[in-house]
């Protein structure tokens, strides 16, 4: 199974946030085509191989992901749609950790409500479950990218995909995640278990 994570080129303006004069912005969270792709980082659960794909490598990424089971965190609602808008189709078996958390909680994964769905960020879940935190804030990645700090963005993305893979391995082994003292028992379908076998 290939875990994937994507960082964008153009920033997304937050609520009550003033735009930075030297930064390009897209038209919001649904403007996948306008976001652009800075980099895509992958982690192969079987081999522990990490790879980095830049915008000019998207055709290679499509070939790499062909016929592969994939996973990530909030990937179905974000990363996969972002990739699709840039010509990369993530098809076949896919495991979205955040989506499965919401389903386990009895929530509709297609209708985000901050009061019920919020609080289960990658950082919050990894800190409580693995005692490991993210290395930064993803909202800053397009700012870093546009200001020429491309290595910083790639490093951040590699760290995120490593965290997602580490969290998935924990779920496979222990069948639960934690958040602020709350333990959530996770179920895994047989096809996911088979796709993750070494």
C-alpha cells in the first residue's frame, strides 16, 4: 500500500485573514485546479521507500500509483481531488484514515460539521496516539514554496506522509487511535489488511 500526501503552490486565504502582498492565492478550498501542486510525497508500507514527485513528475506519479492500493489522511476529500484536477487518478482500493475515524464515530464523511467532525486533525491524533507531532502548519507550505523555500516544503510533506504511514501501521497493529484521552476502536476491512501485508 502506498501512503500519499500533497502540498499546494497557492495559498488559501483563511477567515478574517489579510492576504500577504507577495503571495498568490487560489479561490478557496474547492479550487483544486487553482491550488497547483508543489509536491507529492509517497511512502510504500511494504518497502518503507519514500518518493518525491514535483509538478513535472505527475505522469511518473500516475504510473507509480497504477494498480496500487493507496492510503492517507483526509485524502478522499482533498488530496485525491487535487490530484484528479491535475490529471492524476487515484483509483482502486483506498483507505482514508480521517474518513474512517468519522465513520467509526457514526458521522457522515461527506458532510463536514465543525462541532462533530472537528478536532481529529493529523497532528492531534498523532500526538495522542504516537506521541509525535507534525513539523509545521500546512497552511504555510504554499507561502514557503512561493518564497523559494522549496526544500522546506518537501521536508514538511515527507514528514507528514511518514506520520500518516506510522499512524496506519499503528492502526493495523493495535486497532485504535487516541485523541485528547479519547480512545477510538478502529475496524479494518479484510481487503485493507491484505493490501498492507508485507
